[in-house]
C-alpha cells in the first residue's frame, strides 16, 4: 500500500479553521466584503444562549454579557486557574486535568506542523489545548465532503504535494484561540468584525448551521459542521461528522477567534465535552 500522507484538501480538520484559511488568502488583499446579512441569516439574542449542533447531540452555552472584562477584573482572577495574557488581551481557563498543556505558537509554526506554507500574517499568535489521541481517518479521491466531491484541482494538488492516496487525517477534541492584530490583517482587507467573519467563512469547508450576532455587538457566534463520506477508520468504511463552535470578538486593537472542535471517541470520558464548555465559558477579552 502507498505510504499514507496528510492531505491539504481537508486541512481545516487538521490544524484548525483559521490556519487553513491563511494558506490560501495571501492573494486576496482588498477582497470585496458585503454585509453579513447578505450571506447568513442572523439571530439576535442577548445574555445566556445555548447553541446546539443540528444532530442535537451537544449544546454549547455562551454568556454573551461577560465576553469582555476590564484589566482590573482580569488582574483579580486566580492565576492558578486562569491564563491571563495582558500582552494579547485575553483570558483562558488553564488546561483541565487530562488535557495537554497550553501551546503557544505562531500561525507560521502551526501551518508548518502540516507541511503547509504561510502566506500572510504569519507572526500572529495561536494558542491551543488538545485532548488525548486523535481519530485517524484515511481519505482518497472518492471522499465526499458534505455530500459533494472534493474539487479535482485540489485532489491533483494533494497528489503533487503529498503523493498518491490514501491520505491520513487526524481529528482532535481541542480549543484553539487565534489573535489577529488589526494592523496586521489590513493586508487581507480586514478592517472590522464583519470583514473578518466573511473572509474566514468564505473558505470554511463546513456547513454554517447557525449564526448569532446581536445588533451593535462586538462578537458573533457560529456553529458549523462537516460530514465526510467514503473514508476509513481503523481500516473500516465510515462516515464522520465534525462539529465546530466559533466565537469571533473584536477589541480596540485586535480580533479574536475561539474555535471549539469536538470529536466523539469510543471510551472517551463524557467529561471532555464539559471541559470544552468550561474553556469557552471562561474565555474573556480584556478591554
């Protein structure tokens, strides 16, 4: 059998939504961005909300009234429980027992893990906490994504860069925080939160199932999913759906994107989902 290698065709599952986007947007400077309402339906709600995946298996709760806190409030938090980063302007719950240590890297280093080349905002920081071993799947030219075949040009590129299929893809339960300085992302034509959302979701390979953005707010919440057919797990034919929850937030000098990615694995503790809820629940932007 041919050596199994990683495929860029479905790289969003490997390195997170944002990192994969940046491999292809380097030449998109000045791209036209229209109103969010022209692309996605908006739900306008306030304070505590629950955002469920279409399957109804899991629902992630957000307290929209506490996404932003002051420097004084952040300074008062217990440093043993919370990672408070005044330099980058956010708070994240420290890794819970059983989770990997918090990793800090740049976009360029994140992409290098998958042998991908960064073309824009390569020095922007990425923070990641993962759980356990991944689910590894084998994909090939017949793999379907959300009921559609992968475009032939991407498949051809996969073979040119990574050799013939099958390609091995890994999926983790994890939380990823991307911080983008506003000055840095102007090269991508991003000047406000709608710009950031539309550009990122334009290259998102999954379905956008729900979007919440209260009028006049500095945040948006998106729930999406991606279903893969024609794959193999442990050598057996399989279909798999990956659910994602994303929080976009805007501060005075930076944009923040928090991604929760959840995979259900045999024998995995049910507390993993509770832990992911904790990471999202206690994420804060420092103003």
